[in-house]
């Protein structure tokens, strides 16, 4: 495939915040890929509110604290991470850069950031793992072809992935008007290579008036019983991604998950779903520390990371910002985005008197 602009070899000095990448990314991606990565469902209300909800939260500075020996190290699922920021699963990185996920994992490894690799990666998961020098988790959709799903899980285990991230909030795609208006088509040379050979649902045209969703996708959508099945075929810890209700969080605990990711799929599935940071305290109260909670959706500043941890998250994931970095400057862009966010997070910790990640509490958010 061709790109409107080639990736840069170095970072322009004016790129000092994550949002600075957006206008450049639009030029480097072109309109179709931009619509795919930046767009969401419906009127994109949830995308906007993911961001606005963070801006409404205020941080309370603390002074004259002893900060000697501080740091950002944290532990997730027994794995030590240098800081609580991971790359969220996003499909088809080759739409953003010729090297696709290989460039992404190089940038993540340079910054020692954990990466969650998408089922719909455009590079084989084994190749990504061989190139990685950081924690890798594998994001999974349980496919209608359960035998294929079993084989895919086995591939991830054999390749050395350390956890499974089961996405449960997208049994079918949301209505993405921005993609429709752009008349999006997958570019040549980009495909979900790890799903080759899978038997898909019957998507042949239906009769006029026949319900497409309930007639195909939702008939084969996974249930809590499938989560139990998944646990039976793998020794990897399973995190449930896409939880937005305390009731579902409690059900997830009953079904033995190792972690929960509070996510609204970046506003790409159900528009007008609540912002993740708004729903996090309710889910945190229900889970009560029994498993780690992670959060994605709207993270653009290190202060956002601090706010999420203060309200109950153990770590956060970023999505669109690193894809924009990838499109502008490849692996260097991914590393730069992570470096900006980590530096901002450290400064926010220092100015609120938090020596370690464990010291971050709800008391840093004002009003209390």
C-alpha cells in the first residue's frame, strides 16, 4: 500500500505533547486510514466524553514531601513494569506504517512499555514476539470457530505471550458513520494475518427486512460459559476487556478472571456509553482490590494517568496516541509518545506528593 506521507526519521521539535501528533498523523495516514483509527461509533459522543471527563477532574498539589527513593515501578499479574502505561490492542498497524506491529513493538521495547497485541494484527504474532524485549499480552476475540480460537490461544502461549486479554464489548461492530462517509476499504497488503484459515459466520446478503445482527453475529457471540471454556484450555491469566458495569465486574470475578480492563472500546462500539474514568470508581468499589483494574479511553496526559490510578486503576492503556506516533515516525514515534506520557506522569506524581505508584490515592483528586 502507499502512504500519503512517508514516516519521518526524527521527531520535529514542535512535537511536545501527545495531541501535537494528531494533525501530522492525519497527513501521514491519509483520509481513509485517519477515519479508521480516529473515528468512533455514531455521533462520537463517547469519544469526546472520554477526554472531557478527565479535564473535569482536578488534582490537589501537596508540598514539602520527602520524595527520595521514589519511582514509577509497578507490578501487574506478577510482572514488574517500569511504569503503569501499556499499549492497548489496535488492529492493522500496517495501515499506519509499513512495518506495522514490528515497528510498534520496537518502540515499546525501547521504552520498556508493555504491549497488548491485537487478534487482528497485520503481522504474525510469532514475529512480533520474536522482536519484543518487553511484556507482551495477547488480545483475543473468541471466534465462532472455537477450534480455530483454541489453536490461536496455543500459538500465543507457545510464542511467549504472558496473558490473554479477552475483549467482550464488541460482539459486533458499532455503526461507524465516519467510516461510512469515507467509504473505507481495507488497503491492499493489509489483513488480519493471524485469522487466516478461520471459518467465519454466514454473512451472505439477507432478505429485505431481515435482522442481520441477530441472524448472524449475535447467534455466535461468546457468553460467560465461553469464558469458562477459555479458562479450561489455557494456563495464561485472563483479563476481561470492555467492562463498564459493576455487575459485570462481579460476574467476571465469579468466573475467575485475573484482571479487568474498564473500557468502552475507545467509543467505537456503543455511542453514548459512559466515559471510562467516570465509571471507574463504581467498578473499583465493587472489585475492592481483588484483581487489578486497568483503564483505557481518553488518556492524553500524564495527569490523566495519575487521575485513573487515584480513582482505582492499577495501570492504563493508550491507543490512538501511539498509532499517531507510529504513523508520523515509526518506532521512534511510538517511543516518543511513551516518553512524553511517562515524563508527564512522573512530574504529576512529584507535584502531588506521591513518591511511588502505591502512594497514589483518591486524596490527590479534588474535591475529595
